C-alpha cells in the first residue's frame, strides 16, 4: 500500500464488511513477556500522533481506541502483570 489515503480507504472498506463489529472470543496462550510487550505496543500505538496506527485509528470511532486500551489493561491483569506495568510506567515518566 502506498499513501496514507490509499491505506485508510482500503481499511475503511474492509471495516464496513458485515459482521466486522461482532464480538469474537480469542484464546491466547503467550508468555508474560510477550503480553507485556503487546500491551505496551497497543498503548504506544494509540498514543502516537502519526504513523500507520494513528492513520488507521483516525477512521474509527473514538470508542475503538478506548476498547483497545481496555484490552491492553485486561491482558496485563489476567497475566498478573498490572502492578509491574504500573511500576515500569512510573519509572519511565
């Protein structure tokens, strides 16, 4: 894919396919290390002001970013890493 506008048009079209808003249960089996990295990657992508993730989020409702942030938090909570992540975030602030 080339430009930002081409990419957003393609993803916008894909997101209008019927059943894209249906809830899907996903069973993940990952190491805690990867869950910590995934959670932080999601958060950094949401916070980014430019780049591909920012472009994609710009075509979605604001609730989509909030839902992704919630997923990032839930993953950490289920892995028992929420406290550790909070400490890491404080160190980086």
